C-alpha cells in the first residue's frame, strides 16, 4: 500500500489504540477480557515511566493498525523486543499493512540493538500463523503460558 504512514504512537492515539485492542479481543472471542482503562494506557505509555511503545499505521490520517511492544529481558538471549499486539482493523486486513508494521518493528528492533523479538499467537488463528511462517518464525510447542492475577 502506497498511502500507508507508519509512525510512533502518541498519547492522543490511545483512544484509537484501545478501540483496536477491543476489536482484537472480539475477534479472539474474549471481549470481556479487556479491562485496561484509557487513563492507565495513557499513563503506562506516556507517563513518567513508560512501559510500552507502539508503531501505528495510518491511512488517510486514520489509525488502521498498531504494533504494540515493550522490552523483555531473556537470561539466555539478552535484550529482546516483545510484540504484545499486531492489529490491523478488520476492513484493512489483507492489504499488506500487517507486513509493513511488522517489518518496521523488526527494523526498529535491529536499530535499537535488540537481540530478537518474541510474541504469542493463538493456535486456532491459522491466518496469523501462516503470516508469521513467512518470517521463518520459530513456533515453540514445549512452553505453556502461565499467568497470575493480582
């Protein structure tokens, strides 16, 4: 796509980023799982101690995709980028925007001396799995996701 602009997210993008996150949750059949507030998202991304960053993809001055990321440290591999969400709004999927975003995030990681990037994909999301296979991504069947709520 020639009319796509990729840029770093800004505080004022947070409402649209949150909309895209909710759209993803609906797609992943978990719409009630998004509990983060707009205020928390803004503070955690643009406050005194930011913990996440994001690239946004714009078409005609509208954000149609994001690549939300943060730092991860591996005791085996060192500093790595963690891709939390790669989202392209439904009506723009299949246009190449996801590839542009992921390519830009990989370039960002290389330019900032990360040793690699990790992320997760749902086992039933065949279109995403096939997309990531084009990057020669390693899929690790040995690890089980673990989380605890506070």
